[in-house]
C-alpha cells in the first residue's frame, strides 16, 4: 500500500506505513507490529541486516514502475545520514535504484555540515539543531 504525499514538490509518495501498532510492555520495551517495509527498515537500521538493502531498493523500483514516472526522473538524490555509518543504507539503496533504472545519482548533492547530536543529554533535553544549519544545498555548478 502506498500513500500520496502532498507538499512543496510536484509529486511524492510513501511506500507504506512503518508501524501498525505498538503496545508498551512496561519495562521500556514494546510489542510492535510492523508493515513488511517497516520490519525491513527496522532490521536494517537497528539490527544491521544489510540484506534488506536489496529488498528495499527493489520494492522501490517496482513501485516507481507502477507510477510510470521513471522516464521523467533526471536524478536520484539521497539525503545525508544523521549518523555516520560504515555502510550508509540510503546511499546503498539509491545506488541500486540508479543502476537498475539507469538514472544518474548525485550522492553528494546535499552535504551535512553540522552533526546532529544523538546523545542521551540531547534526547533528554529535546535539543535539536536548527534544520537550516544542517544541510548545505549544492548547486548544479558544483558537479
């Protein structure tokens, strides 16, 4: 199931919801029911199951084909990660989509210029850096 996203863009979609329900168990744990895509994202992000990269890329490719938008796509631009990892899942997924659909990828179009702090202190105080300071938008001349 997909969801159309409205905003300051021509068109946007979410492939599915992430979580269907989550019941607190009392000790900081939850009994969570995920969608298939939500479970895949959870396994990738929290359990480093990198086999999910291929699955998520191919689900995205098949979804894009149903919309008949691929002839109109000029570039794939993955967003920078909030946390530096040895394998950056969004970039890896974008690389597969780029290769399979033969659409150029600009992995460095947006550059993160301020670390988003995920320490316990920042989480406890709900401190978040302002978005306008987080990213530098590259221009076409940067390529």
